[in-house]
C-alpha cells in the first residue's frame, strides 16, 4: 500500500545531495535529566527511559538517519534496505548484520536483543513482520516510526523541509545526541539556502516509484516563493 508521502529522508542523500554530508562526530553522553523522554509517535505513546543502545533499523531511511548522527555502532541489525548506503557512510555501516532482505519476522528481531526497533514504515509493526508495537513493548522493546511515513491522522499535512528538520531533531533527542542532530540540520539548511540562492526559483520533482512511468510524484517550490511552506 503506497503512503501519502515518501518516507522520511535518506539523510541527506534524498533531501539534497548526499556528497556534502558527513558522519557526525561521537558525542559525550546526554545529561540524565533529558530522560525519561515521552513522544507521541504515529498514534502510540513511546517513553524512553534512556537513549537506545541496541537498535534494529527497518528501511534505509532509518539506517541512514542513524549513520548521519554518528550512531552506526548502535545498530545491531538492519532489514529491508533499499541498496548500499551512500559512500560517506560505508565505513560506519560495514559489518552491520542484515536480518532480512525484506521485512524481518519477530523472531529474527528479538534474537539480536534490541531495545528499539526503528522503522521507516508503520507496516513493519505487524504480527507477520517485526511484531505489533504493543507486543514488542510488553517484551521491553520500544518502537518508533519515522513520522513522515505515518498513516495515522498525526502525519504531517505538508512534508516540507522544516518538518524534515524537526524529525532529525526528534531523532537526536531520542538517541541522546541533540548536538549531532543540530549539526546535520545546520548543514542541510546551509546547503538548501545555497541551492535557492544559486537557482532563483527551483522546482523539485520527487519521483518515488515506478520505472517507465511514475506511479507517485511530488513537486515543491522553494520556501521563499509562497505564503505557506511548499507541499504536495
């Protein structure tokens, strides 16, 4: 079933140009008063008592978010990857085990003892995939869906860059690396501003799927052109 929006970011390869991004430097631990952290996520309330240390990522979007934040050493397994990670993260991704080429089953997820399953699609959390969210919670495993891919009413009505940046910052809060998230956002803002200044009034076409004919596309204009942020 196709989502109303493309999944949140391959940070930053899907947003702008991946070549300008760098892996965030390791950070000192976040002060303990940042936790517990409670987040409303796709209709579910998720509480993190501490920053997750053992994470299963499902879809390239969540894997590359963690790599962009310098958190590759916390990934204990991946699944449903869309292809090799961008070259700048290849070293950090080397050796991370793949649990399944497509959706993993719950047994393979639990085998690596994660404290979080971080997914790019809500459909990852079904009984015939990684497991239902409430069932995982009962086993002490948190779950998080990248908000841009939510199918619930809380999904952003417009997926603009400000929403993407908000989601990067939310990931930084969850993983206890707010400074790394702020650095990624600052780098992305600078790159976006450079594109807008150089191009005048660019329009971007996001071709999400299809081969000869697109089955889902999205066009957006620069933030400066409109009274409201660009959307679909």
